[in-house]
C-alpha cells in the first residue's frame, strides 16, 4: 500500500512537470515566429548574394553548393513564414519556381548563368516585397 501511495505521489509531481515541458514545445509566440522569419530572410539574402557571384559558375561543385544553400534557405523562409500571421508567400514561391527551373535546366553551366541570375533577381524582388510586408505588420 505504501508503494502505491508513493507511486501516486510521484506521478502527481511528474505528470504536471511533463505537461509544462510539452507545452513549451508547441507553437512559437508571434514574436518568436517573426524573429525566426527575419533570420531566415537574412539567410535567403545571403544565399541569393552567393548565387549572383560569378565565381560559382566556374565549377559544377561550387554551383551545386550554392544551389543547395539557396534551396535550404528558401525552404526555411517558407516554413517560418507559415508561423507568422498575415504573411503570404505566393509571389516568393512563384519566383522560386522560376529560379529552380533555371538551376535545373540542361544548359551548360556557362550558358545557365544568365537565366539563373535573372531568376535570382526576380526572387530577390519577391524577397524584398516580403521583407517590406513584414516591416509593415510590426
């Protein structure tokens, strides 16, 4: 009987603590979501700058690395934007689709540069519009 009482007392202490920890793992606060989106937008800008660097077009490996970096950065922005109210990403997604098509084209790397950089500029414009929208909603 004493063991049962001890077990029930232990559960009475442990279960609420587990509930508090689990509650902390839920959705981010609006401020946390906004901060994450701002961080992810900064990372996307850095990746866009790298993609515009002509030296990455000198080797397939450097181009592929820059393309991977921008894909990760873009996906992070989309994921974090979903957590922020009143932020729409359709224009950014459309611009990304154009860039992804340019990146994945069968053209040789030396010919791909024009299409990729043009699509990257369109993505940068959509990125800028999203940044401005984020600033307006503060």
